[in-house]
């Protein structure tokens, strides 16, 4: 059994695709996954599975979510190694000044490539900062200038449907929880 993390895109956001975490947990257990744990309301599920193929897992989860909630919910499946690599390879000093910056990780849904997203992003100089990683984009915004940030405009672009965003605290907490689950 290996521990995986499912990042569900677009649930419990703006009054759309409202799913209670107890229901979500039950759906994952009904799929035969074990030690299922949800984390906050934004669609993060940690679970153990014997299935090693992420594409197959993704298809299974998305199909079951559609059956259970009558909504197409794009899902990104990560292994602990995937998430650990994302955290380890974050830009230097990323996340160290939360009182001054909002830090987010944009996880790309396959088959989207980093270049597909970056080529569509405008940055406001002195406010928005972006660095690319393997299948992720690290962004930070100056908190005092959030209203001037161009990152909030990403939701108005077609590429927005190709990613799911988690703040840095959620990203690191998911890694911690998944690692603890793996050791159980």
C-alpha cells in the first residue's frame, strides 16, 4: 500500500460544487482506498492504495466523484515523492515571510505543461513573483498590494481550468500529514 494525495479542483469555492468532507471521505472509502483523511474544505484527500498507476487512479476517482456528486471534478493524484519534490524544490526563501506575501503553488493538471500556463500570465512588477518547477508554478504576491496583483485575473483565463491552486501552508501540511500516514 502506498500513500497518495488527491487534489480536487474547484470544490467548495464560490458556492459551487459544495461537498462535505465526510461525504468525500466516504466516497474514497467506497472506492476501496484505506486510511482516508481529508484536509480542510478545499478538496484534499490523503489515502492509501495498492494501485500504482496514477492515470488509472485519476480516472477512477474522477468517474466516482461524477457518479457521487453529479459534477465533473478534475483531480490531480500525487505520491508523497511528488509532493516532497514540490516542497524541496520551492524557490529559495519561498514561504518565509507570510506577513508580507501570499504564497501559492499552482499544481498543473496533466497534460498541461508549465510553458502553457506561464505564456498566459502577466506579472505586475514589484507585486507578483513567479517561478516554475516540475509540473508546478510557485507564485507570491505582496500582501499590501494584493488588489493590484494580476494573479487574481488567472480565473478569467482558459488556462485556469488546467490547474489547481493550494497555498503554501496547505501544501506543506499535506506533505506532513501524508508522511505521517505513510509511517503508520
